């Protein structure tokens, strides 16, 4: 927004009534200076001097107000010249008016030749006083604006810290070791507040739900949407499949979210006792199945892949399979494979797959290694949030029955 130079006057630096008082004092001071060397102090000269100071102030204030809109389009030397002219004219008019009234009241004859020097002195004095007042007002106004901006920035920073703290409290522990499986998570925000989140919770039938999400937008509103999704997810997941869960969650979010708000979610339902796995995806990159032998396979799910909250009536589908002992499942947001590595270049999925952790190791250590590799490629300040959850089956393999699903890399 353009600042209106004329929105403040010379009096605005110290207030209108204090400005009047200072102008009177300045006028009296000039009157005293004019009487230096005289034997007696003349009250008749002091009063007109005080009146000149007061009138200069009032005329400057009036002219600045009248020319406010016109001066808003001026800048630099042109604006300074206009101000100087306003101050000089105000001083000349003030002295001429007061002197004429005073001389008439005193019965003295006004000689035009005697007016030139006092007019020039009054105009010069008005220019000096006017620019001092105006310059001080400008400095004071700019300082006030800076203080306001600092206070606004400080308030915004506190709000962001609050939102970030809220997110940390909402996220589960970064590491879980349940004996038959181990789980680790990483969440790195590109800014103060991340749009990504993850969740891990147990269902009444013994399944473990692992979800990774990416909320459109940033800031406090993102945290509130994330909290809403995390609150709904365990409720709609009870007793249902991964596909049913996302379908039901989508219907609720469509009703609650705005036209530009949506959430991308990948959900895995895992049975720790058998290794059975079900994965549904609504708008996130394909999760990866990392075999114990080092093979990495993207788990593409059938059906629609629209993010949640975009459209009603979306029937999501899921992919079923089973983790064998030593197998791992990696759920991730798009910030990782689409990390920016140049001004107009992203990492890409093929390059990302070469960075995937392979071999033995604790899931937390493997995720830490993946994030360090990404930092080497994309730098320490990612342009988007990075979130990933790594699930590893460590328990003894259960012999598959005739109705057990095939391995996750081959079945749908």
C-alpha cells in the first residue's frame, strides 16, 4: 500500500495543541531577538511576534491538509520544493497579515518598501521550522511503522511457534519397537509449520494403522486441519478396510473443508501376527515395499487417487499383501522424491529410489540415512516438507494358509 505523504502534517509530529504552544514560544523567541540592544522590552512587539508564530503554524497545517491528495503523487525533489513553497508562503502571509493588523491598530503607516526584508525573514524562518517539524514527523512516522511491523512479526512468530508446538504434540513417537515389528518416522518441515503429518494407532481387532498425510497450505489453519483429520481417522477406521476408511474420511472432509482445502493421505493397515498388509492411497506417492534381499518395489494401488476433501462419492480401492520377516514398508509424502535440487530441477522418482535404504539396520537409523542423502542432494533447507514412516516386520513368519493373500509386490 502506498504511503500518503500528505496524511500527516507538520503538526502531526507533536500533536495539534502542543504544536500551537511551540509555535507561540518560537514567535515570542523571535520577538525577543528583535529587541536585543533596546533599553526596554516592548510588549507591543512581543505579541505580534507570537501571533506570527501561531499563524505560520496554522497556515502550514491548513495548506498541508488541502494539498494532501495532490502531493501524494509527488516524490523526491519535486515534493521537497512544494513543501518549501508552502512553508515560505505561510511565513510571508503570516507576517504580512499580523504586521498589517498591528500597524493599523497602532495607527502607523505601512510603507511597502519596509515590508520586503521582514517578509523574507519570516518566509525563511517558516521554511526552517516547517522542514524541521515535517522531517521530525516523517522520522517519527517511519519509526512507528517499523515498531508496528516488528510487533506484528513477533506476534506472527509466536503464532507459528504455537502451531509448530501443536503439531509436535499431535505426532506420535518417532520410534516404536513392538517385538514383532519396528517402526520409525521422520517429519521435517520446510517452514515453521509443516503441512505433512503421520499417525500410528492400534485398532480393536489388533491391526496397526499407519498413515502419512499432506495438508494443502501452511500455517495455523494447516495445523487445525491436521488435528481434525487425525481425530477422525481412528473413528472411521474401526472395523473397516483401508479403502473403506479413506472413502468414509473423504465424505466427512468434503462437508467440513473449503473449496481450496484438501488432504493427501496414504493408509496402511497391518496385522503384526501374520504380516498381512492393506494399503490405500489418496493422492500421495506410491509406498515402497523394501524386501530383505534389497529389492524395492512401488506399491501402486488401483482405483481413484484424488486427495481427500476434493469431491464426494469417490470410492477408493486398496492393495493387499503380506510382509515377510525382514521386509519393510515405506510411506512417504511427495516432498522427498520431488525435492528441489536446482533452480528448475527436482530429484525425481528414479533418483530417489537409488537413495532408498537397503540392508540390515534399525528403521530409525535407515530413515536418518535417507534424509541425510536427500539433504546432500537438495540442501539443508528443503522447499517442501519431508515426511516418511518406515515399518519393518521382525517376527517369525507365519505359514500362509490357502486363503492368505499373496505377497504385496504381486497382488491387488
